[in-house]
């Protein structure tokens, strides 16, 4: 708050969260890409992407 300001203010973060979404996505892509270029969906993301096991490829 500025000097003399009263009340409550919301804290804002870049990208709307406590992590850098772009960097996190790149890390998943680098670590889960197979030899065909497909990206395996990590087990931790399965609840958010039901029925999807891979992204990309043919």
C-alpha cells in the first residue's frame, strides 16, 4: 500500500499463479516427448485431461 492508504488490496502475480506457466509447459514437453514427437500426458495431469494420454503426432 501507499503511505496513508487504508483497507485491503489483492496481491497480483504475473501469469495469475505462483509459477511461470510457459516454463512449466516447456519442462513437460522436454521431459515427456517420445521419439515420434508426441508428448505423453503426465499421470498427475490425467484428472484434468480425461481420456488424453498423448498430445500431437499422428
